[in-house]
C-alpha cells in the first residue's frame, strides 16, 4: 500500500519582519550581511528573519522563546496582523501575503481564530454575548449564534454562566470565555498568543488541561505562543524555539530536551522538569530475556543463567505477556519434574504504557526482578525501561532532583534485595 502525505495546513518560507521601515528600506536591511544591525542603523527593528516552518493539519504547534525572540511576530504574520517584509505564508497552499483585502477578511472571519493574552471581553456584554460576538460579526442569526455560544461555553466549563458579566468572573473564567468565543466560530486554525501567561499557576494548569482535552477532541490546527518551557512541553506536539528573531530548533518537546540543537537551547531546557516531559516511549529498550511459553523449566533456568539474570518475561504466541518467571520458582518446578513453566509464572513486574511520563513511574525502578515493563493496550510486551535509562535521562536535572531520584531508586532497590 502506497503512503500518502497530507498537505500541511500552514507553511512559512523565508518569513521576515522589519518594524519601522518602508518596504524598500526593509528589503535593503534584510539583504545586508548583518540584517539586525542594518535595520537598527536605518531606524527600524528586525523582529523575525528567514523563518521556515511547516505545521500539519490538526497539530498543536508551539512557538516559544524569551521576550524579544520574535515568537509573537511570527504568530501575527500568520493572519497578517503583522505584514511580512519578505517571504511566503501559505495556508492550505494559498499564499496569503498575495491575497486581496477582501480575501484576507474572509480568512480572518471564517478560517482563523485568535485568543489573546488579555481577555479582550466587552464589559457591558454578557458572557453569552461575548462568546457569540465573533458569530455576530459573521452575520449569523441571533438564535443560531446564541445556541452555538452556549455550546462553546459548555465545552469550556462555563455552562449556566451565560447571563453573567465579565466582572463577575475570575481571571481564569474570563479566559475561558475568550476561548469559547474562538470555539463558537469553529475555525480550522486557532492562534493563541500567550493566552495563559496572566493567570496564576493553578488556574494556568487547569487551562492547559482544558486545552489538551479540547485538542484531543477537535484536532484543530493550533499555533500557541509561550515563553514557558514547561507549558510548551506539556501541550505541544512540536515546539519551535526562537532566539533574536531566528529559529533555533523545531522538534517534539522530548527531542528538544534530550537533544538540544545548541548551547542556547541546552541552557534554555536545563531547568525543565524532565520527569514530566520524557515518557516511557523515550526511554524504552528491548527486554533482555523473553521466553516462549512452551519452554521447559530446565531450559528456562539455563537461559536465565546464560544471561546472568534472576527473572525473565514469558510471552504467548501473540506476544502478549503471560507473566514473569524467577530462578527460585523454576528451581522448584525442575525438582518436581514439571514440564511447563506455567507453574512458575508470577506478576513480578510493574506495568506502564509508552505515553506514561517518567515522573509517574520512576519510583518503581528496582522493585522487581525485571525492569519497569512497557505494555501496549492489548497486553503485548513493547519493551522495558531500565533503572539506568531513567537515571541517565534525568542526569542534567539539578543536583537536588538527581540526589532525590538516586536515593529513591537506591532505597527501593535495597528494600527488594532484603525482602
């Protein structure tokens, strides 16, 4: 069967933005050996330079960097709130840098939604009216827009609050109204410019959870700008790291943490909570010894000795894990003359799935005769996460965290040894 590739939803090619200069001056600055210095000398500012990216349909694409890195500049070029000084911006194959004003209005009205850092709600309108405002601009009839607004409010957890006014809601609730307003229009593309940065940490995490849940349901193409690395790693399918108007690295969050492109990215991710970013899939290794269920206890015991292990996995013909055998139980079966290892099977393993993050299972390392065990949803053995892989993955975390992880794993290993 031949593979088909889906056209990206959004493509940026050589996108650049110079603030404060006319078109010709901007082009001259961009052609200079040092565009940033040339722009500054002419009285302008280089916000972004030669940005290339592709965003897949349904992808949560996060753009992150420190203040002044150019992340919001890139976001606002996607709907031409910032006019690009150079380059192409394709949406479903159409270069919107070349479209008419009327076509641009159509795209903004029906194709691209936006959620800002500040709530931008109308204080004199109810929550329902705020959520329906985008539909009103599009000429939707009042009954339909109020119905769709109520449905969107339900989705963001504000069902029953449509008659309230913004001042009667908390900051987190007001941001939910802003999100509901975008969802009510149901745009195929959603742009989010640091939407949670003004919220306190607990509410911010709740909003992240909500966004992840909505994204799982809708698979909407979303571009999310943030300066918070942990937020980027938590919600993004891929992350684009920017510095001084340029792209430094584009990759899934775990790859950026594990393989930073340069010293800047390495320093940037040094304080990230790797235990909450890296998953079993990032650390999985083949199991050292897997035995078939029809092996005899004597042969199984011999295989354990050859591999210098005290326990091994036993799987059926469909690769489903049947259990774990240990040397002491196999010795007992052999002495009794048993022909099958089934009598030695036990549940001496801790089970996780590939998507489980390290922080949820690292305390299990060393507790059993086999490493933390990765199974798929059908119970098939995918591999293991050895203790050493966990410690290695967390090796660049600060010393306090490392000491805690080492002490936890070593203490639990000691408990097993003396059990």
